C-alpha cells in the first residue's frame, strides 16, 4: 500500500486502506480477548477500589466511600460511574471491566490511525502507528485490570485528534471529510472533559493545548479555519463537563475541589524524607520497599493524629498532605531537584515494574526492547520535517503537559499510558525519518 493508492480520487481513504485498519482493530480485540481469558483472575482484582466504588454507587445512588453513605472525591468519577452503568444491566463486574477495556482499546487503535493521517503520514505508516498503539505492553497489561489507563488513553486521543483537525487549513488535506467547525471544537472539549473526569491530568493537557490554539489564532489570523472563537471552545466545553463535579464537591465538602482529594497524597508520596533517603539518595534509586512504605504510612497516620487532623474529612487530609509535601520540598531543595530528575527517568522507564507480579521475566525484557525501539523513533521525530510541523508541535505539547505534572507528583511508567496514541504516532514519524536517512546515505555511497 503506497502513498499514491492510499487515498481515493475523492480524497477519502481507499477501501484497501480501510481494510487494513479493520484488520488491525480485529487483531487488537482478538488479542485482548485471549489475554482476558488467560488473565481472568486480574479482572476480579480491584487495586484502586473502582469496582467497590461502582458497587457503592448502585447500592446508595451516590458517589460514596465503598461500603458507606459518606461522599468521596478521592477518585475521579467517570470510570466507576461507567462501570456502575454497565453493571446495572446485570453484567458481572469482571465482565464489565473487560468490556469497557475492549471497546476503549478498539477506539484507541482507530483514533491513532486517524491521528497519523491528519499529521500527514500516508502509505503503510498510519497502519504501523495503529498497530504500535494496540500492541503497547503497558496498555496490554492494563487491559485486564479495573483501572483507568485504557479508557483515559482512548478519550485523550480522541480529544487530540479533533484539536489536530482544528489546526488544518482548508487546503492542507482533502482527507478530512468535513472542515474544522464548531462541532469539531465541541467534540474536542467534550473528550477533554471526560478524559479529565477519568484522569485529571487531561485538564492540564487541555489548558496547554488551548493556550497553543489561542496563540495560533492570534498570530496567524489569515488562517480562517482557526478563529479565536474556535480556539477557546475546547477549553470552555471541558469546563462545562467539569462544572457538575466541582459544584457537587463544593456542596459536599464546602471547598473548591476541581480534581480529587488524592492529589496531596501523591505529591507527598513522592516528596517525603523517607522516600528521599531510601530511594532518591540511594546509589541505584532502588524501588521503595513495601515494608518501609507501610511503616511510613503508619507514621503518617500518627502525625495526622498529633496535628489534630480530622481523618473523616478527605479535604482536610488532602490539604494537610499538600502542606507536608511543600514543607519537605522547601527544606530539601537539592534532594527535591534530584527527585524531579528521578521522576522523569521513571516516566520514560524501559522496564515498568508496577503490577508486574506473575509476569515472566522474558516478557519484561521484551517490553524493555519494545520501548527502546519506540524511544529511538521519538528521537528521530524531533528531527523529521516531512510531517506538519504545527501538528507535531501540538503532540509534543501534550507530552510536555504530562512531564510538567509528573515532575512533582509520584511517577512511574504507567503514568504515560494516556499518551499511547501520541507516542506511537511520533515514534512512527521518527522511524520514517531514520529510514529516509539510511536510504539517503546508501544512495550517496552508490553515487560516489
């Protein structure tokens, strides 16, 4: 499938290109069905209590702490609410988890293909990008767990796809059936909002991307496809989606809580003296041992009791933990800088260690090799010029928004999973650039 026969005379993808996509999606779903069969026990786990939250929603009719009627904002609401809707039909919790993850995986594969096309990739390359995203080792692992990774990746990729469409001029691509309009901007904001209610970091991405769109609309006013009105629409729509959650939290906790009451804990988890001493300052930055972590958590509870913190109030605990983390950072600025560098290394780690229990060692090594090749493509994409520069800049801004937050908060490799489509497309751009470079060098040698 070459670039020439990739697009029909009408400007749409050919039947052959579409069949390639359908085949990749089918393989993605089939592979995950097999994986779900072999890892069925993982579907019945609940590491982040999302299933327990969903069951409590069905039992109480409210978003409450598992097994109680006490309101909670410790976790974002979308995933457990979606689980609750599916379970309300009579489907078992484990089946609901598998079904949501399967659908989200299929959507992610399709959207990755379209992101590649909007970026200007043709021929086999959109299919390669889609295949890379559907085979991502991290997402495969989380496809069998009741966690938000797969759903957030699908929603964020859909948001970014529509933002990329907003940045297209009328003459840049006849491959897009409809020109950028208010509907495209609204869908982008809707997806950003839902992604943020799944993983709050998506709201940071939305803010960064919206700033880029506003700057583009102001600096390039001749580009009539991106007016200031269209540029601000995604952010406004995301705010509309977020508003009910903020209002509900203010009513329940009498405080402004735009995300969750979990942020203070994740900031403190990565910025406390025990973690600094045993991990950050350790020669090899070894993982934080479970016994030490449990001891630290017990000491944390004792300190809260000594400070008369109301342990029944999530908001008060969250604020106390933010204050403790800030105090640790200010008292250990040099170590904090080292901790930030460690978090960046963990964000880009080749060998993820989280939730790896029961995974053969050879699979871990295979994942490391996979990501090494992927990162090689990312490096190449920094120097490739054949794709649309503005669109590639936007994708890198999405990556930067994640790095911005995870410079400070607790970080490991799974934190990058919502960016799977972005990283896959950028890596493919880099691979194509490396191949073109090798062809050029080979041609230069033969001509001498």
